[in-house]
C-alpha cells in the first residue's frame, strides 16, 4: 500500500482541531465549576452564549476551524485520487497547517486581532494556491 505524505498535514490539522476542542471543553468545565449555571443560563441560545462569554475564544476558534479547513480536508483526497499530491502540494499543506496553528494561538492565547487577521489571510492565500495548483494540474492532464 502506498503511503501518501499529504495525509500527515491532514492528520496534524485534525490534531489541532482536537486540541482546540479539548481546550474549549476544559475552559467550559472550569467556568461551570466557578460559576454554577442555573436553568436560566441555558434557557435558549443567546442565554447560553452569554453564560459562556468569558470562555468564548476556544469556541470561536473551533468554529473557525471548520470553515476554511473544510476546503483543505476536501482537497486532500482529491490530490491523492488524482495522483497530484506533489512535493509542492505537500509543502503548501504543511505551511497551511502551521499558519492555522499560529492563527489558533493568536485567537485563543494572545488575542492579538491584527496579527491573527494577517495570519488568517496568509493561510487563505496558501489554501488558494493549493486549489489553484490542483485545478491547473488537472486542466493540464485533462488536455493531453
């Protein structure tokens, strides 16, 4: 069975999502222990949002990790099936994952909005480059 190196950055991306989920879980449990919820705390969505407001950053970041990364996770099997999981795509995939890790760090830990935004834009540019490269390679092979 052939091993596809493109799977390692995808696994790393999934690991990042699990780390952020665990961070969210721990933050919420700690918050609930310090501030026991009442029935009013969870009467509806806005009430629950207000209750968890002090520990919202991991939640916001987790939500963000299922937006653009969906395009990353969708591209990985396409690269494998088409045989276009080149060293360039693998390098871009690792760069994308590193930028997303940095973005999560800025989002959850430092909360530096400008830097977080710049890292986010850079990660989107890398993901765009991956997709453009895939489409370009696909067009080249289809025209032969």
